[in-house]
């Protein structure tokens, strides 16, 4: 039987609607409007598109976009001074610095300069540590989106075998921490893993974050498994056009898996929805309010 397709577009739209409702209540009852500062340095076309989409989503959720677009030539000291100003600005509840940054700027220094309570990307070392030690944390958006999608078909991940392929700080490691926090038995695989196919075949939940088109084959999938495909890979398509595929050979995997995310339309749309979730959570925490109920 063909796998259930986990519709990230629909699930993210629902989540964004719930965030917008919560923002509306926050404004009506407390007069608070969450503000998100997205900092873009330079003119990387892909980053410009991401930032535009983020700002649009922020506005649609009833939040305040407080974007800062800086020239490519800005110095590290100037950027750090801007981060300081955003940290001190009570209208700014979330700060996100779009990566990559120009060569003269050390991204780790910039991330570490962000107030951890405004770190809606969840990349600050304090939030990384909080996640690892099981304390409340702002959690990176794509991993959070993966877990929300997996839970739509597996509401409890407790005791399940979970395999994550990829160990980046942005996706692989934090998603593994979230699975562990949800009581799954977690294996993190990477480029040095031996017999990756056999490792994957153990997985009740398989999360692929590799960056290699259609790398995970159908016969690596345990029958009935939940497959979350994080990959976004551009490959040549018909008529000289390119198309986007994931890290999983979708057609093959769909014939074996119980549920699977498509690419595009799976994890991708969840990332921005989770950024809105994080901005709302950060706003509530900064105002001494309980975490919003987004169900
Ligand atoms: P990175 O390149 O930082 O990490 C890739 C990971 O995959 C590494 O840990 C690497 O292992 C592992 N890997 C590479 N080749 C192999 C292999 N042959 N066998 C096993 N493991 C391998 O990528 P990211 O984590 O940033 O992103 C992963 C994918 O997710 C990309 O396609 C990216 O575009 C996509 N992405 C999607 C997002 C979304 O919103 N949907 C957001 C972020 C990323 P090692 O550490 O040993 O080198």
C-alpha cells in the first residue's frame, strides 16, 4: 500500500493560523505585538528570497517585521553593535541573522552575541546546551518542524527506533536531541557510518538531512516506517528546467514506508511556521506569560 503523504503545506498553514490567533489574543488582551528582526547582510539572492518570505509570514501572523538590510561591506564590529541595539530594544522579541555572512564576519561570534531569550533560530550555545540538557529552550526551526510532522502520524515517539542521517548543528544534531527528549531510541548516522542501509532499516522513524539527491533508497526503509525528508536538492529536470528533490528516493520509499513527507511541500514550509512559533514563545516568555497553546 502506498504511504500516507504527510502534507507539510497543510500542517504548516494550520500552525500559522493558530499562531495568528494567539497573536491576535495577545494584542487584544495585553496590547503586545511580537516583533521579529531579521538581519540580512549583503545581496545573496537565495537569502533575499528567504528573508522576503519570512517577512511576509511574520506580517500575515499579525507580528511586526523589523528587518535590517545591511551592505556586504559592513564590519564585524558594526554588525555586533547592531545586535547589541536589537538585544536592548523592547520592541524586538526575536532576532534572526540570515546565514551565510560575508567572509569578514565570524558567524559564531554573531550568534553568540544574540540575547539567548531572543534567539528564535535556537543556534545560541546556551539554547544548544539547554536543549541537550532537557531544559526549556528555543529550538532550531527545521528540527522542530520535523518533530511536529512526525507526531502527526506517530503522536508518541516513546520507545521507537529513530535514525537521523546527518549531524549538522542546524538539522541533524538538534533533531536527534528532540527525538531523544521525546523518548525515542536515537541513532545519528553520518558519512563515516558503516552499512548505512542496515542502520536505516532499523528505523521506525527515519529523518534524512544529508544534502544528496535521492540518496536513501526504497530498500533501506523498514516497512511501515515514518520518513521525514529534510533534503532540498536542485537537479536537472525536463526541458532544461531544474526541479527540487529530497534526500530520499520518494517513489521507491513511498512503496514501503507507512508515511512520508514530500519534497517540496513537506519539511520546507514548516521551517517558517516554526520561526513564528518561536517568536511567539519568546515574546510570551519575555513578558512573563505562559507558553501559548497552539493546538
Ligand atoms: P550539512 O551539509 O551541514 O550536513 C550534511 C550531513 O549529512 C553531514 O552530517 C554529513 O556527514 C552527512 N552526509 C553527507 N554525505 C553523507 C553520506 N554519503 N552518507 C551519510 N551521511 C552523509 O547539511 P544540513 O544539515 O545543513 O542540510 C541537510 C539537507 O537539509 C540539505 O539538503 C539542506 O538543503 C536541507 N535543509 C532543509 C531545510 C528546510 O527548511 N527544509 C533547512 C536546512 C537544511 P559528515 O558530518 O560526516 O560530513
